[in-house]
């Protein structure tokens, strides 16, 4: 009887400590999670990745596994990051981060170690990760805006200085069909507005530098000061230039272009130097 009483008391004592142990464990996990977040802020990504991985092993919460993979990718340990992203998808294929994990696996799988990724907002001038996003996904969209100065003439008239404003987009990879809107104003009083369909062929010189050539066919509306609008037949534009990718999301560009559009019995020519920017999506 006495032994049974002692066992009962011992069980009550042990059980009374379990909530306290659980609270202590939760507190420890919270502190470690905050510590890992602090390491990420300090850009000590490898240490943060190891701590997040330890948290996953102790809690089995897949969120920590994803955070560990992300931290190792930011630490440029692409092989480790790839393995952890794959582990996350195996553990929690429908988890909150599954879409990002699939994209990361696709991004890292072709050539692990060849394209380091920096932390958020950090870009080094000699970082080869700057460049168009083709290697991250097979199709991207470039939105371009440019301003150009040049000379133009109507028929045999003397050339006069002019200005071009344009915006357009190109969709694809290396051959990129696109649509553009142009407005050109020449000092002689002639202006035209144009909607154009075209294509761009692009070649890579390096991670950051592209060369491109454009061919555009358009439908133009011309006007002269004091005159009525005149619609042209199909116009032609040729362009060649280069774009320098400052980051994977945007580039600066420069080009030379030539436009020729028939207007009744005459034609308009415009040659110019262009400068602008590209945004990639």
C-alpha cells in the first residue's frame, strides 16, 4: 500500500513538471528562431542556415527547412540549398513555400555553383548573377522605354533634328516578338505616331552584356504643322544596339536606328541615337 502511494505521488510530481518543460522548449525554439533571423539580417547566411536546419530537426516544422535552404542559397552554397529545397518538397510538397521551392529547384538544378545569389538588396559590380532572367525561367518579358535624338527629312527636304519617344515590350528568349508605340517629332514641323510589330534577335557577350538587332513593321500617322493627318503604308524600322544588365531585373540600353515610311508620292526618313532602360519580368 505504501509503495502504491509513493508511485502515485511520483507520477503526480513528474506530470506537474511536463508543462514547464514544454514551455521551456517553446521558449528555446523562439529564441533560436529570433537568433537565426538576426543572423540573416547581419548577412551571416551560412550560420543562419545551420541554425534553421537545427530547428527543423528538433521541431520537424517544414518552414524552418525552407528558411535553411534560402539562407544557404544566399550564402552561395548552391549544392546545399538545392538539397534542402528538394528535402522540403519531399517533406511538405503542398506547403506554404512549395511554389518558391519548385522555382528554386528549377533555378539551381541546371548548373549548381555557377550563379551565386546575393542577399536581398545587395549587388556587387563584379557579380556574374547580374544578367537577363532566361536562366531562371525559359520565357521572360522585357519592357523598354527610350528617348532618342536624331535627324529626319521628308522626301528631298533638308534634314532637320528630331526627337523620338517610345515604349514597347518583347516576349520570349533569344528571338523575341514584340509590340511598340513610337512618337517622332522633327524640327521641320513633321511628326508621326506609330504602332509597330517586330522581333528582336539577341546574343549574349557576357553575363551582363547583350547585343541585339530589331526589325519592326508599323502603321504610321503623319502630320505637318497646319496640315491634315496622313496615314502611311507599311513603314520599316531597323535597330541595332546593346543592353547592359545592371541587375537581373533591369538594364540600360543604347542603339542606332533607321526608319523609313512611304507617304503618298514621298517618304519620311529618320535616323537617330537611342538611350533607354529595360525592365525584365
